[in-house]
C-alpha cells in the first residue's frame, strides 16, 4: 500500500520516531459520497488524504449546503482532534473513491509529547488552513455572486491549476453545484454566470474539467466587477 503523503507528513518527525509513528496511522477507504464524519460529531481522529478528494461542508439552517473547501492528497482535516473533547466543525465526505490515514487523539497527543517540533508543525498547518479560509471569506463577503465566482476560480487555479496547451486546467471536477456551494448561491445563478464567462472565451471545458484560457483576462474581469 502506497503511503507517499503519510511519509511526507512523518518526515517532520524526529527520525527515531517515524517507524513507530507510522503504525499509529490507520488506513481507511471511502466510496464516493460516503461520509467520513458529520458536523458536531466527537472529534476522535485527525486525517490525512492519501488518494482522492474530500469535500468539507456544512448545512445552513435553511437546508442549503455550503462547501467550505476541497481537500486533496497531502491535506490534513479533522482539526477538532487537535484539542481535547473537541467536535468536528464541519462534515467531511468523499467526492470520489478516496483513501485516507487517520490517527486517534490519544496517539496524536503521545506523538506531540515526544516531539514538540512536530506539534508546532501541525499547529502551523492548521493556522495556514485557517488563514486560507479567512482569505476566501474576505474575498466573497459582501460581494455580488459574479465576483464571488471569479474569486473562487482564481483561488482554485492557484491550488490545483495545471498548465496545458489550452490554458490553465483546474485539475478537479467542478460542477455548477460545487461552485454554488462554495459561494453560497444557486445552481441556476452559477450556470448563467459560467455561460457568460464561456461566451467571453475566458473559460472553457475539457471533459469534466474547467479550463481558464486566459488568467489575465479573468483577473481583468474580476477587477472590472463593481
């Protein structure tokens, strides 16, 4: 079983602890649309994505789904397990068949006590993720839907963009439903705006993937929205 991203994480531990720590992480497989944990569940484990994509979401009181983030191989999630008697502040669901590693609160606490620098590294990872979330909220707060959508596209270009001959491919399937969940809008509204961007030849589709044909044009479009 490959463990590339787990090994990458464990490389931040003291070398003498890595083999023992490796045994504390248990592999789990999840089918597409299977929940890993639910918002407000007791936070018993921290997770790292090895394969696939995980969606972090919450459901508002009106029943509308809001997507907080997509988690890719190497990403940590389940941060509530980093403090005692915590709860998960969102739900995590596999967007596709996925494989993750999990470590329990007790084992994580033991590792942190053995290697304080590793504990500091985990803290930095969580703070970085929190900062990214603040950036997204700052980007979309109070803005019109059209500007929120272009902001999210720019953010995902930076996170999972891959250059090819057609432009910059957002290397994960991103449906109108996903974008609506990310920006707090409806699929119908998103569909209209995405069609406008395609007619302007700023974006296009490549199979199930979105392609930004001209990053500078998208930035100008974003800056031009009032």
